[in-house]
C-alpha cells in the first residue's frame, strides 16, 4: 500500500476502503463502528442513527445546487439509508480568508431551504477561518441524528439471493454536472445535479415493504462502487442488465466522449435498494409517485450462484462480463 495519502484515497473506491481498514478501523474499532452509511446506536427503547460527512466540492456552486445544499442532503440521506427519520444536524465551516460574504450567504440560504425540505433542524455549529491558500474557498462538515423506524434494520450486509436491485432514477448526473462546471473540457451540455434529500422516498418504500434489506445512496464512486461494497459485505454475487440502467442521454454522451462509465460517476440524489423480489413492483410504484423517484427502475438481481463479492453485467448484446472495478480518482473534489 502507498506510504502517503493520495487523492484516490478520498474517491470512495478501493483505495478509500484500504485506508479505512488500515488506519481508521484498526484504531477506532468498537461494537458500533460501521461500514454502513450511519451508526446504529441504542437509546432506551429506541434506536438512533448517527452520521457525519465532510464536503469539499469544487467548484462550490454548480448547476442544481451548491456545497451548502450538498452538505445537508449528504447527511440526511445517510441517516435515511438506515431507515431513520432525520431529526437534527450540526455543521462546521472552514472558510478561506477572503471568501465573499455574499457567497457564504447563498450557501447558508441553500442549507436552510434544504433542511426545511428534509424536515430537519440545524441546531449547532462551528466556524473557522484559515489563511488564504490553506483552504480552497469553503469546506463544510455536517453531522446528523435520526430516529430509526420501529422494526427496520437495513445494512449492506443483508442482501439476499433473489433480491431485486432498484435505483431511484437516472445515474451519474451529479458527477457530470461537477465535471462540466469546471469548464476544463470545452463540452457544452445542460446537465443539472440530482442533489436532493431523500428521506421521503425511503419512508414511502418502507411503508410499502418494511423488510427492505439494503438502502444505500450512491455518492462517491457511484452505483458501481456501491454494488461492489454490498456484494462484499453480504458475500453475494450481483447481476445487473446494462440496458436497464437509467442514464440521461447528455450524461451518456459526456461519458462516451471522455471514456467514463456512468456507473462510477457520483450521484447525490439517488438510492440503491435491495428488496425482496416479490415486493419490487409495489416499491417501484411508491417511488415513482414521488418527486425524486419518478425514474426508479429495477436494474438487476442478487445471484448467490455467482462468485461472492462479484458484480456481473449483461451487455446490450447479451454477453455477461465482470463489471470493471476502477482504481484511482476519476473526478477529484466531487462531494
């Protein structure tokens, strides 16, 4: 393993997991330390979900949102993935000397509006100002607490043979939007980030079927990385169908031009669910009836006959191949 920290260690893929295992898990391991999106903590007769996330997206303003909106959505969605109704958030700002107060106001306004949409309250925070050049404009860390619904127990380790794999909409739009906002490739396209709080989608899905096994939000590393994480945690094989994966035509065009795979572009408003096959259609209907779930689709199934930890793709011509697992950092500073 490398002896220094690389950008790839923050990309959400193989190197990120290696860093967590080698450093953080090795030193922080305890009964509540989790590989899921939030820790599950007992509190009397209830269970709470607790999560924290740092945001250093570049640029901080992008089509469809900004770093403030992103910081609320990211933590709210991590709590929701554990079946927890988000309740309270804290936030910490690290600001670069010289950052425009007008831009800080825009970020704070976006945070307030998104928190209201998500039904959470920002109740505590901290602010630090670093000398010019020590920070790239603004970094935000948010932490959140939510109440897990009674009887709900989701985890990346609970995928079962035959589970249907659902995504709640077209994938890769956040990554594509950030890429275009950097104006490095001279590509003209109208792509808006999918950044959105998703608790209402989770709540509707769980009301339809309380026995949902896995809920994950496909942020860093995209849907492909999430599938590999779940396959590894649950020690199952996963098979998806390429033609069933929803991708916006403009995002697909960008990926074709730059040699990227939309499965590995970040989403900030998309969930991956693994649900009992017999309930899949009812869950899809409940998702498709809500604003951020109209494009929900089934993209594949858990298959215990495949090698544990593997992800297989059926291509448009009917061939089956292992989904390549990327290493390195495709798009730094994406969330």
